[in-house]
C-alpha cells in the first residue's frame, strides 16, 4: 500500500497550531450558540467567574506601601469608620461588614487596623465582591437579555449568547470591582433589573429593585424610572407603587427608624452639602466647570444647592415631558 503523505499546512509549521486553535474557538462558540440559552449562560458565567478570580489575584496598586497602602486600604478604611463611627457620611455596607466583623474583626477595628493587609482580610473582601456579582449582577443580566430578545423578532441563539457575554465580560466593571475592591455590581445589577422589570411590565418589581438600587448608591437616574412608572399608571396603581416603594425603604432603613434624630442625621449625610456642592476629581458638571468658573467662591453653599436643584429639573424636564406624553399616547 502506498504511504500516506502527511497533510501540510500552508506557510510555516507554526501555522498549524494557530489554525487548530482558531477552529477550536469557532467550534466552541458554535456549540455555545446552538445549545440551549441556559447552557450558554452557565458556560459564559463560569468563564466570567474565572476571569474575575484571575483579576482579583493580580497585585493591586499601593500594596505594602505606607502611608496610604493603596486600593485595599481605601476600601477597608471606609468600612472601619462606617462600622465604628456611624456619623460619617457613608453608610455601613452590610455584607462586607458581616464577613469582616464575624471572621476577621481586627481588620476593621478602629485606629489599630490602619494598614491592615492580612491574607484573610483581602480574601474575605474579594469573596464579598465575587459573591455579590454572581448572586445579583449575573441573574439580572441574564433576565434582561432574555426579555430584551423576547421583544425583538428574529433574534438568534448566537445573538443571545453574544449579549450575555458582553454583559458578563465587561472589562470596565471587572477591573473596577475585582481589581480595586469596589461593589458597583450591586447598584448596577439592581439598575439592570429595573430595566428588565420595565420590559416585563412588572411595575411592583420595578419599584422594589429601583428602591434597592437607590438605597445602595444614591444617583439621579431615579427620575426617568419614576416618570415611566407613575406617568402611565392610574391613580390606584400609583398608590400601590407608592406602597411598594415605602415598604422597601422601610425594610432597608429599619436600623435608622428607631430615632427621628438618627433618621435626619442619615439623610443629611447622604447629601453632605455642608462640605460643598461637589468634591474634587469627580466627573460631574460642577467639578468640570469649576476649572473656568469658581463656583465655591462666587456662591454660598445654600445658593449652590438651589442652583443645582434648578439645573437638574430644567435639564430633565424635556425628556420627562416627552415620556409623559408618550405614556398618554400608549
């Protein structure tokens, strides 16, 4: 029998592994995009968790370098003062507080924990970020992609898989949260959940998730959601939505509702105007324009509060009116 001639790849010998790897990648993606949506979500989620774990093991800026000690110390220090000095204008973060106070209390002890960089402390904080991502952001991202594609005609499984991957493999969120000990996945996860609930037309769930997002990180994005919800609902439905919002806030704020003074103190700390209308190095209108207009020198804090409120209302008014009119036309 004639000897079989080995198959040669075009070009040099190094082309073979690249071609094989490319073929394997294509085959893997084809398998993901043609299997069930749940299978795609689970596989992409596992890969996304692997990437997050790899990022969290990479060295972070400032480690072991006094006096600031870097990213971990910045987050740990805020947890130290918020759990020991509740008058500070940053509320305690419940989940890292539980983990660190239960398993590593010396990492948040007042004053003596400065520069604390134990392996257990960093591991627990990394774990709280990773678990928050997996339990909150992953499920709501999946829910949003599903309901989004249900509202579209002609969506393929490949498109669904791509959109799940875009959500879960967003490099910005991965680097900020898992590289710098942040918890943006919680507030952003609830916000994505709000959008998904709007698309599902579940107004009560929208109110609950919106209240949770707002309680975790205060932001003015609440205006459009409020207009969407209350603008298209009759009076009785608006009352139900109001009850849902109040009940959610009461549950979240329960530790501060036993005393009127404590409640008012927390409210004042959420918007500490006494420290100025803005902080340095914050990407907002006031900080950016302060390069050219010295707002703090030209106006008092009280005047800037009124000016900020008026500017926010005026900037939001056109889109609010458009949304209300659109609701009446539905």
